[in-house]
């Protein structure tokens, strides 16, 4: 199969294996006094979008076009933190308890719920970030996450994904900060070993991906400061620096990682600073202080669906039909269909009386377009769903292996990408094009876990291929963004939001939720209600497709339970419970252990008359 063996299972899944990052040294920071509260009231609204005046967001990274500029569009906001003093300095926002070590504060800036606000008081319940601007630097007070730190003057904030991350950037630097929690049943050491150490400390991964460890006298100095003090007021900063080789001189290929931890707390802070020149991370960390959190971080982003104007008439018509229909088009993936043999599709039709309209296929980056499957799909009047994955190892050995996605990022694989674009253009029929599914995991080789802990690489690769399609005049690809149902690793930097390309590069939301049967059979409604809760606030007006899913038989004996699950699924769908779902593809294949035995049985048993009857009756009720 052209699909990783580890499935995205919302329920009954094993603990997520996280990703990578690490350490080499330490410095201590202390708790500061809590902020005083305020009873101010009022309302503020911000506008949403993907770019801002002064700051352009492309593939998740921001570059500042002008430093003396104040505009807020879509949560990404530029500031006047340059040389020009604003007419209203808003010094009422300054709390003396947070000014220790600063030179004279010239003015303050308030960001409320992701947008710049010209007011000199706080509404405690909101998502507040305040800058104290001096002649030499600026101090950010992140009330929602409960910390403060000093930054260079020209770093501009992006708080559009505030519940996930805070980001600061200029043309040379992108600094991302996340406040993380150690998952239940994990110790700090176990988390580090599973999450961060394997990737960035693994010599084999470093060697296989042409990455260099960067050492410095400062790193040695910091190692000498590892005191082991685990008191409540003390945090340990651990540093690691890598360089991604064979990148352009202007690229941000120098990666500085810091994990800031307190062994007496289940909270830690993760810093990722990528740049095209050395950055003094110790200066930032020396200023870091934990304060009492207040308010709640909120999103200030929307993903506005945009139908491409260059689509062919046939593609546009198919998309409109799919988006506006009140039923689900069903499809199937199986080993034979992946090879172009539609016998399983035909057998399913014979058993159920339903002619499956969607055929699903997977390919590695170097395998190109699946011509045999595509031609047989078109000849039978069906629709092709093509999943293209930037991997060369079937996602079976992510943490120690070569990451093909890094080669795509370097431009090494452009020949393959242009070949796929030309093939899809030549095919001519509409293609449901799903690129790099389940990226928000640690089991895909194009995830951040395998690409420098940097979801921006996924976005940049997505945009790279999208623009290649545009260069080749591809007018028949419907792009599907398909995260896993659960973010894994269990860390904010791995959130599906961090992987979402600008909305103009996506036309459908793919959703995925498996039930293995190993730990019970949560209902279809239960599984997809949780996904709906995650996605509906952001993709409520998008068409959705379950690009792959299945219910397994547990230890291969839960045959009746699987059949009942399918019956219940169709009862749910017949009620109109999930109107956004326009397509669904059953993954009729198994997951296998290293010894070749089945770990998850999802392959449909066409000889199970009760199961086939459940599909036959359910499809009749919902079409």
C-alpha cells in the first residue's frame, strides 16, 4: 500500500510518539509578580485574512515590508516599534512590576484578541499582549500564556493562532513560542525521549538529511550553568542548534531550539527560531519570566474558501455538484484499486447494489501520476481521488530515516513535481488531489516531526507544488487539506492550524477518524462530532470529504460489532447530522506488524453477508 502503516485513529490509538528538539545548555529564569487586574469593559473586533500591510505571510513565515506601519488584517499585525514615537504612547498600560531591567519605556502597544487596539487599559478576560517599547528593545507581556520576555525592536508579532503559538518575525528571523503541557501519564524525561530527543539528537537522521549540528562557545558556557535546581521559581533552558544544508543563502536555514522547563511543573515552553544569520537566543531567554496568567487565548483567523477562476468547466461543475449535494458520494481504497484493478469496486457494487463513484489511489513523490488507475477510473465514469505523498519509505521509518519532504523543500524533486503536474493536466478529468495527508502527526515523513519541527516547511512545499500546477496550466485539480483527527505529537506546535496553507491554495477539507475496535467501538457520530467541533468554527462553509476511514474488527473477532457500527453510521447519516460531509472513502486494507501479522483489520470482507447488507441497506437509505 502507498499508505503509512500507522493509522490516524481518533479513538483506541496508542500514545502519540512526538517529534524532536533538544538541548545542550541552561540558564535560570524566575517567577515575576502577578498582574493587578482591571475591571475595564468594552468590545473589540478584528478583520480576518492571510496577509497584512507591512507583513506578508507566505507558507507560515512572515517577512516585514516596513517597520513603521500599523495595520491589522487577519490577526497578523505590524507595529510602530521602530524609531517613530506614536502620538498616543498608551503608558497607562505599563505596570512597574514588569519593567525591571528595562531602560525608559517610550510607549506601549496593546494587542487584544489578536488585533492591535489603541486603548490604555486591559479587559482581563480577553487575550492580551502588551509591548513596552524602549529605545533599544521591547518587552512583550503575554498575559494569556503567563510570561514576559524581551525582543529586538524590529520583530513584528503575529497572534492569529494565539491558542497555539505566538510568532515574531522580520525579514531574517522567525521566532515561534509555544506554551506546552506534559501529557497525562508522561514524565518530563519520557516526554523528551519520545518527543524531542530522537530526531534532533539522532546521528543517523542528521546524516541522512544533510543537517549539521552547530556548536559554539556559548553552548559550552550554558552547559556549565546546568544547576539542576528544580525549585518552583527556577526554569532550565536547554539549547540546540542545527543548520539545514544546501539551502539558498537567503533562506532561514539556521534553526535554534530552546526547551524551557521546570521539573516541578507540568508546563514547559518551546522556542523555535529560524533565521539566515546567528541569533542570540540566550539574550531572549535571560529576560524570560513567568507571570500569573489571565484571560484566554483566542484565534483571530478565518479560512475563506476561494474557488479558482482557472478551473475547467468540467472541474468547476463537478465541484459545484459535490459541494451543493445533500448526500455523500462513497469511494473505496484497496490494494487492487491502487494498482488500477477495479475488481473490488465492482464486487462492492454487486454485493450492495451501489456503484461506488470514487476510486482512491496513493503514490510516493517519485512514482508520479497513477495512469492505469486514472484511465480505468475515467473509463468507468468514476471520480479519481489521488493522494500524493512526499515520502520515499511508505511512512514506515520516520524518525531515523531520510525525509523526502526536505529534498522537496530544497528543490531537488522539482522534476517529479512538474511531471505530476503535466500528467494531471494531460488526464483532463477532475481530480480530487490530496497532498500529504495526516501531516499533523509523528508517523508521516512530511510532518514537522521529520522536517525540523517546522510546519512551515509543509506549507512552503504545498505552495511550491501549487505554483508548479499553475505554471503548467493545471485546471482540473481540487486540492484537499487533510489533517489527522488528533494532533500528534501532543504539542501545540503540531496543531493542524500550524500546517494550514493560505486558503487560496485549498478547496476542500479532508477529515479522517478511524475506529480500530481494540478499545471498544465509539460510534461514527461520536468520532465525527469531535472532528466537527475542531473544524466547524474555521471550515463551516467548506465542503468536507472523509478521504479515508474505516471501522476495524479489533483482534479480528469483532465481526458483529463492526457490522453494527456500520448500521449505526448510516442511521446517523440518514438523519442529516453532518451536512458538510460530501464524500467518504472506506480504507479497505490492513495495518501489519513487523512480523507480518495484522495489527488493524480494516479490509472489507465481501463474504460477510451481514456486513454487505448493512452497506446495502444504509446506502439505500441515504441516497
